[in-house]
C-alpha cells in the first residue's frame, strides 16, 4: 500500500522527510519507506501523522476526501 497522501501533505508544507520523521519520532529512512509503501505505517505512527498534519487517519488512508471530519476532538 502506498501512502500517497502523507507525501502530498509533506510537500504541500515544503517539509523534508527528515523534518517529518523527526516530528513523529522515526528516522528519515523509515519515513521514506512509509511514503513509498515499502513498510506499513503502524497505528501509533498514523496517529502521530494525523495530529502533525491536522487531518484524520481516514484521510491519510484515502478512505475519505474530508481532511478533518466534523466532531474531531482536538489533540
């Protein structure tokens, strides 16, 4: 599974893989593997990415086009 949206979100904010990796506590190489689908993103990293980018996990997984669904609790 490719995680195209995590790459798009990163690029939209002009961030490097290193910067996002540091923010979610993984190495740049691990983060790069997530972007291209060489590794599945574990649940705790999906949560960290969703919080970092202010989007829902469903959006990251391409299950919805709504970035932040109504009623999301602030974290």
